[in-house]
């Protein structure tokens, strides 16, 4: 099979195209002929070596990639519920294997997209993230119908699926924030936000509005500002650190005194511990995507351009989601 390998931790140039043996699915696993593989910031962080000492995450040489779309190639012993040729997506596992023409996943993390009109590039780019967003909003933060939601980094790869899923869960109002340079894109977005404001103009841009739930994939100073934007007994959901400020901390006394709940969601740890969350999340996520509630800009690139895709993510030069085509 064709695959992109990381030869060592480092700059984007450590990604190189290689010919590797076709993997064979073991018991309980599914082999997928990959049509599209999504490129994400977590792929960049792992390749940079930021998590090199984290147990369970890959070390070179390895094939990166967490989210893929394609068709079932072969079934391992004991796998039921799938047939060869069926259109599927695979959710993140151990952070490896996606940038390849063949991907093998545990059957619990494979979701059929049959019966839904969803283009495969869109499926890879948003369906796994939408499933994770549902798990985060229901399992980690317990969003209730009628509540209001603020999403930071509103057009980002993970953030972009939250408004559609929140709508399906009954959110009454969904507002996004973006950095100043993204306001033009925000004005043209098809995502179901009631409004999108400039994060540099917080809190004034919100005219005193408070939110029951704030989704933060950005971190840094914006995370601290979020504490002032929560309604009484509000909840702050941490789902990433795209801003790159790894040393930032929030004041525990403010959390205590403000009666605030702060929850973290890391799909790589959450989904293996809560496999029962995947199927109901998939039902909502697939409906949201099929209904056009997660339409985002997607750029397809050949597998050989994986290093260029990583470089653009590092420089914040990607305007939408990038997916690789083997």
C-alpha cells in the first residue's frame, strides 16, 4: 500500500511517502480501502514530538492519521454488521495509520455512512469530529435543550461541527468567535451560528451576553476570558489547545467562587472508555452532516503532499479542512 511515514519527530519534512505491506485485519478489526484521510492539528502535535512521552501514542517510524473515509476491504474474525464495499468512516484510535491507502481499525470505531447522502471527502473531514462533538456535549458537559453555546475558533476543524450537533441536541442559541483575520470567512460561513464575533473584541462584542456552555479548542488567554462569559453554573468544555500556549493556567479559585464546571474532552481517551457512546453519537452526527449543518470548506490534496499540509497547519495558513487522497 501507499502510505506516509514519520521517520523521526521533527519538522514537516520528516513525512515521506513509502510503499508498505498491505495490513490484514485481525480478530475484531476491519480493513478499509481509504478514499480520504483528514489532516488535523493533533497529527502535527504528535509528529512534532509534543506527546512523545505520553503512553499509548506512536513513536517513529509510524504512519500518522486518525480519521478516514472509505469502503470496507476485509473483515477480521468475529466481525459482524459490515460487508465488503460498504461506505464507512473510522474514528480516532491510537493516532496512527490514516495517511495510507489501507487502514485497519477496531470494529467499534467503524461507522457506516450507507443511507446518507454525504460526499466521502466531507465524511472524512467532519463525520468523525461530529461524533466526537456529540460525545463531548452529552457525556462530558451534559448540554440540555434550550441552553446557549459559545464556540471559540468557530471555523476550526473540530469547532466547526459543534454548532450543528448542538442544534440537533436542542441548543437555543449558538454563537462563535474567530480571530480578526477570519472575520471575512465567518461572514460567508454556512455553519449554523446565530452570530460570529471577533475574539479580539471580547467581551464587548457580546454586549453582556452569557452562555450556559462554552466550547474552547483554542486555549491561552481566551480560556481565562471564557470564565467571565459563562452564565450562572455555566460549563467550560476544553477540547484542544490550537493557540499553542501550553503553559497557560486558569485560576482554580475563580472556578470555585464562580460555581463553574470545567471539563476536558480527549476523544483518544474518552471513546475507548465509553464505547457505548459511539452509536447514538453517530446517529445524530450523520443526520447533522446529511442535513447540511456541518458544511465546511474542504481542500483535497494528494497523499504525497502531507508535509505541505502539515506546514500550512503550523503556519495557520489553512482556510478549511484538508484531506489527503491516496
